[in-house]
C-alpha cells in the first residue's frame, strides 16, 4: 500500500504526502531517516492519507514519529477539524478514551529503594488490580457512577483517593466539561461499575523508575525532578466503559455516514459533523469516558501511595509522593489555534499523541506556566520513559501535539513468535528490571524489540522544536496485566 | 500464541499480522458456517482452544437466541461479532456453541449455548477490547466464504 503513496522529504525530521485524489489537505509525518524506512512495513502512511479525506479537516493530516498502523486513524495521528464544517470521529479518539499517563515523583532516591524493589513490586502487584477484565475495590452505584462521569478526578479526591493539589497538575484539572451520562449507554455504564481503580491488560502498566539523566536543569527543577529520584509512571485509561462508548457511537456513525453521504475510505473512520446532534452526543459521552479515566488514574495513584508507605514503612510526608503531571493521549478536544493569522477554535483529535503546550499557554498548570507543559513519553515495558516539555513550534505545526510513546514495529503475533523459548522476564531481570505480569503472552508481545527505539522518536520531536527533552527515566520495576 | 498452524488445518480461521492489534481471517463453506466459525475464532483468541472443545459437565449450560441486523453483509458480520463480544465483556458469558438458524445479508438469527465465565476454569489469554471496521471484508470465494476482521487488543 505504502509504496503507492508519494512521500517527499521536507527537512531532516518531516515527510510530506502531497494532496492527491480525494485528500482535502496534505499529510505530514514526523520522521527522520532512522524511522522513515519503518513506514514501508505497515499501512500507517495510507492511514494518514485516509484521514486527510475527512470533511472539514484543517491544514494537514499529521503523524507523530511513533506512528504505526492502527485502525482508521494511524496511532500517533493528529488531525484538527473546523467546528462548523468538520467532523468528530470516535475511531480518531480510539476505544480507550483518555488512555494516558500519570507521572508521580517521590522524595526517595535510588539508594533508598534498591534493596527493597522485589518486595515493593510484589506488593504493588498484589494491591493493584491488573489483568483482563480486572475488577477493583470500588463498586459504583448508579448515582455515584454518574458523579464520576461528570466530575472526573475530583470525584476520587472528594472520596478520599488523593489530595486536591493532585488536580492542579492533571491535564484540564482532571475533568472535561460537557459530560452527560444520559448520552452513555446502559451497557457502557454496566461495564464501568466495577473497573474503577484497575490497570487492565495489554500495554497498560505501572512502572517504578528513577531519573537517570537530566537534559534541562531549569525545566526539570520546575517539574520537581532530580537525578536518581524515584518516580512512578502509570499508563491506563477508561477501561470497559470507554471501549463500550466508542463501540456504541462508532456503529451508529457507520449508519449515519451512509445516510448523510459522508464518503469514507475506511468504515473505521465513521464520523458525524461536530455541529450535529449525533456529533454533540458523542462529545458528551466521550467526556464521560475521559472523566472516568482521570478518576481511574487518580485512584491508582492513591493505591500506589498506600503500597509505598506500607511496604517501605514511610509516613506520607517522608514519601512525599506528588503528581508531576497526568496527560491523555487518546482524545478529541476543542482548542484554539492560529490558522493563517486568525484564531480559530478547532476539534483536535489526538490518537496516540500527547498535548504539548508551550510556556505561557493558559491551559498549562500555573506551576509550570513559566516553562511549558510536561510531555510524558513512556517507552515500552521495562525500558523507561522520557519527560519532555512543550515548545512554541508545537502550536504552529502540530496543533500543540507531540508523540506518546515508542510505537510498535513488530506485530504482537510476530513478537510472541520471536520471543518463544526466551524468558523475557529473566532478560529484564538481568538488566535490573523486576517484572510481574499476568501472562507470559503479554510479556512476549511487549518485548523491547517489538518497538521503535524511544531515543529515535524523542529525538525527532526535540530537533523539530515541538517538545524539548527534560529527563530520561529508567525502569526498575514494572507490573502488567 | 494461538496455535495458528492447527487452526489452518481445521480451516476455521487464521491469524493475520497487524502491527498494534490482531487480525483474523475466518472461513466457512456457507454463510452460516462463517458466522459460527467467527465465534469459535473469537473465543479461542480470548480463552484458548479448550473452552470450545470441552464444556465442563459441572456447569449448567444456558441457551440464548440472538438476532442482529446490519446495513449490509459486512456491517452485519461486525455487528454480530460486537454482540458476541459484549456477551463476554459485558455479561461475563462464554459462548461454547453457536448455531446460526437464519442468515441473510442484513439479518441473522442464531441459537447460542454458553456458560458463565469463571476465572478459575477459563484462563484468559488475551483481552479483546473491540471489533473494528478497519480492513473489514466478507467475500464469497470458490470454496465458500471468507471474513476478515481486525480486533483492537
């Protein structure tokens, strides 16, 4: 597929797919030469082209350097739509609405935990519900569940899972406005009842990491990060509730697209006009999913805090676990951008992409407004993560967005096949990473070779001036479903 | 992961590579068989082979009738799989047998036999979040029918 698509190099870090056929705008892929050849191995470039066909798309169909073949939108895809002529696409948000990352810092150093990491990992694995269809300790009754869907992370704080200051550094304060539980199906509500405070399966994880390297002292200090400090990264989303909201609306929009004559190169791109009852209903339901995910990550942070305090015999003050930032990477948001000299509100879809607003932007938490928004980029299992900071160029070129991870290069089946006979957890242990996972299959699927090199992906963002490197985090322990 | 070589011999389905998710090609001599085999494939992916070949004698099997509509055959195929997946993800019900009674391009009526999911008996292999429309096709071939679907995992 990809070989038929014309791709031209714009500069060291960007590729252009010129407008052709039914494309309404060109495509731009952030990739240097280390990454470019990977585009030939899957259909992600074709998916960038498909997104460019959607009504009301503004400027270009974008892909971040972690781009890989998804369904409908590529993973790593960013696209903005005009509010009056454009569309919203549930597939452009993804099934896991507000899948995202939460980074917590502690007062501990590598020295404080290095002999206790086994105990800590085991305690985390026992205390934090993981795995397929895992259910949590919280059972939501009807009224409470609706509150979660409307209030997001604040519901968790009010109910004792954290402190109000956690909200200050959560994207959008941990709540998306416009959530209407009446727009969420009974099926989705049912699936959400028992999954709050659970990690789930697949590529979701909780990782204990330490700050290995600081690239920018000033910004790292603003984020409260220093060398050898112990931090925790959580990656999960809205669980079954979010999956069901996407599934419900996608099916309705497949029908709707046919009725309204929206031409789709792929049914998974099914969408509705933003300025239509169906489009508005989806946004109201999506906000419920986003709020559930924020509450979920807040509860998980609280459980993590409890495990650290109990296992390491520390008081809350001694542990000092605080939220560095919580960012979502599967979402559609109404945000304002300058398009050819005019400020316009647009609906930005980030499908496996992270918001990356620069210093001074009013959506950046007050505490970080002088330096810019933290951009959290987890690597794959056990390899650690990067913390970056949003830069002004992101507003000009990528609708304030950056990459969200390393990006797969190997299918899960290939990965499991090529990991056969190997003990991935032992290989990790040899590198000093303790891993506890629900199944061997999951470990094989997520083995390091299945992903692009995180360094390559991060470097493209850094050199393009979209987001700047702040710190590199290295994994010590990882729990997975 | 899913003993694809055995599945190939049985010609019920085979796995196809997809970078982030998992693809499946399902075969059937007739449309009815295609739909029945799509249920086999889905549960074998999630729970492994055992659940379909061995029903546990200590469980009371229940039956359910399922009716699904679609705007065309491909839409019907996806809607059918979405309903089957919901029975598992939403209601914790493992389908151990599916008998399609009536299949047109826009409508299916099937008789399902199943049992409640019990963690100690059914070992989960893989979470399937959703049935996607991406790369979807249902085609008639010389020997029967082939359906192609990508699951979000």
